[in-house]
C-alpha cells in the first residue's frame, strides 16, 4: 500500500523516494488507495505545478500500482481508523490526523497490506513500513 507521503518522496527523487520505489518494485503486488490520487493532485496544484505535470504524476501512480477504490466496507473501516488515529495523535501530541490517513490505513487493512509511508500519524503502527 503506497501512501501519498511515499509518492511525493518518489517524485522529489529523495533517498526516501528511492527506498519507496524499491519497496514497490520488490512487492508481490502494490496498491494505492484512490484518495491518494486526489491528495497528490491537491498538493501539486496548490504549489502551482501545471495540470499536465500533475496528470503525468497521477498516470505514473496508476501504471506502477493497482488503484483501490473506496467501498462501503472501507468507508466504515475508515471511520474506525480515524478514531484510532485521533487517539494516537492525542497521546503523541500531534495535530489531528486527516481522513486521508484513515482511508489509507483502512484500505491497507482491507488488503492485508503494509503501508509505505513516513507520515507521523501512521508510523509505529504494525501495518507500516516506515521510510
């Protein structure tokens, strides 16, 4: 399961991005939650990246991984995951997690997958492969 954090590092060409890319290539199957496409697009459009370039990055995500859609089960599990992440954030004195984080976690759990990320709201969970 590839989180937005990992994709952004890949697009930056950073060391964390190189690690993420290796993990994706070595995985039996790599999945990206569909919401990650929206999160990536929002970030880059907000930063003034051209729509053409944003589209190229989203196409790269779609060609490198399977894009998983949100269904009723993931929707319900996302709400549960959000409450779990909010409690974890409060204990660690972090800002409130986003619904994006909860959807990624719920999607990973539905696929019984590990999440490639460096997101502080997710790091430390058993499902996470921290970069």
